[in-house]
C-alpha cells in the first residue's frame, strides 16, 4: 500500500513539474519579479494562499472521524448481511457471532458513555478501531468458509 | 495551450486519485464556514475581510477531494467590495499511514482557479498550483505535525506575483470528543524583498454527533506581513 502511494505521489509530482515547466516555457528564471512592489499585500490574495495551505491541516481530523463512522457502518452492514442470508452456523460459530454482536453493542455503549462523560481519548479510539478490525477479519473468515462449503457442495 | 493545461490539471486532481482508489467507499461532506480577518499588511491602510467559505468534499481513509468557493467582503478604508473569491480544488492523500508505522506522511495537491475579481483585489487574476506534504508523529497523547509545500503563483497581465513556500508546525491533543490544536504557520514569498507572514493559531474540531461536527480557530499575526487577528467558525455536515 505504501509503495503504491509513493508511486502515485511521485507520478503526480512529476506530472505537475513537467506541466508547470511546459506552461512557463522553461522561463522560470527569466520571469521578472517586481522587487519594488511589495507582493501579495491584499487581503484577498492572502486569503487564497491561506486557504490553500489550510486544507492540509484539517484533513487528518476529518479523516479520523470519517474512518470511525465507515468502519461501524461496514460492520453493521456485514452482520446484517450474514443474518439475512441465513448462514448456517454450528454451535461454535453461533457463539462466536453472538460474542461479536455483544462486543459491538458494548463498544457502541462505551462510545456513547464516553461521549457523555467526555472521557474519549485517542487511545480509546485506537482500541476501538483495532477491535473493529479484528471483528471484520473474523466476519470475512466466516463468509469465506461459508463460500468454500457451498463450492464443495456444488462439486 | 493554457486551456489544455487547466484541463489536464483538473483531470489529475479530480479523476486520477479517486479512480486509483475507486473501490474504497467514503463520506461526502459539506462544510459551511466563515470568518473575519483584519490587518494592515505593513501598509498605512487597514483592511477588514469577512468571508464565507463553503466546501464540498468526499473523504475516504486514504484520500480527500474537495472544492471550496468563498464569498468575500473586503473593506479597505472607505472602499468596500463584495464578490466571490478564488475557487480552491484540493486533493489530500495518505502516503504512509501512521497506523502500523512510527509516523504518518500525507500529501496534497491544490489548484486555485481565479474566479475572484482581480480588479476588486479579490484575486491574483491567474491560477496557482500548490503541492504540500505533512509529516505526523504521535508523542504519547500529543500529535506533532510538520508541513510544508510550494505554491506556484500565476501572474496576471497587470502584475507578477511571488511563488510561496508555506510551512507550519502543529501540536494537537484530543480531549474527549474535541481535538484542540495550536500551530505556528508561515508563508515565505520567494523574492528578495518578499514578505513572510507568520501567525500563531489556536483551534478546535468537535464531533457533535454522527452527522455534524463543529470547527473553529483564531489567530494572532506575529509580524507586519500577517493579518493582525482573525477568527473562523464552521459546521461540517456528513452524509
């Protein structure tokens, strides 16, 4: 994933650089700067450049919140999907599923309580993320097993 | 040629990254924000700016695409102009996730389209291109972010403008469901006599519920090149 991102990043920087030089006709050095004039003194100009650089600052917090919401929705969706499709489960799987749902419910309650009492911190959020990740993996594993069973039967 | 160039850039920003991560689902959000700034920028006249900056975006765990079209009300002395400002197209993407690593690295590309009126002082009259990079490291409960970038400014028929090197250092901490941050932000205008606005920011980001968030900030200019003071507030609606 990191490698893929680095490739994308490199590509975009190369793309922008090449296009910028092409646009300028290689004239960056020739470009005359008016040194007598104090540049960008207008508030309008300042606002634009400010907004451009501010976009990066807000991004991380927005992303954290979006991720949490998405993980929860996905998990609920998968659980609902599993139930709807009437997956046949033995006693162990049923217990596993029940535990997961209990866990999920507990997490939702925890979050709710923490929001009320103001105790939710970054560490807690990370723990919840990890729990959800584990549950997600278990759910995927169960779905995969079910699929394999169906394939064996059809053979 | 210029038109083709704009088309290519817009294509890269709006379509390239989302297509690469097309399978990843995210959230649409609408941010309604606004604020006030005042300063003299080292001149004898004071300028006040009221702005509204609505943003529409799509965010996933790896990227964030958004567009912002501000409306500005600019007052210098007895002159007052009200009009739309420059449009900002922005793509943020995660290069190295902090999860499973000791640090995180994000990057962004930004395009400013000159939709504002240059004659009214609301735009430079040409497009700007920005690339940014941000390094994050969690130090126990406090997160440290270092960011920098480069803004290639376009010149107008009337004036040439300096390119910009933005930089910033941010410390943030989550208290309950509120993220509080303090930052030092500057922009170096790249010429011999280029100005160098520097300001100290404090702000917050609070989750109200599953659908709404509240954000706000205030800043104090630390030199004559920066606005003296400003305050901003925004509500984010998640879909």
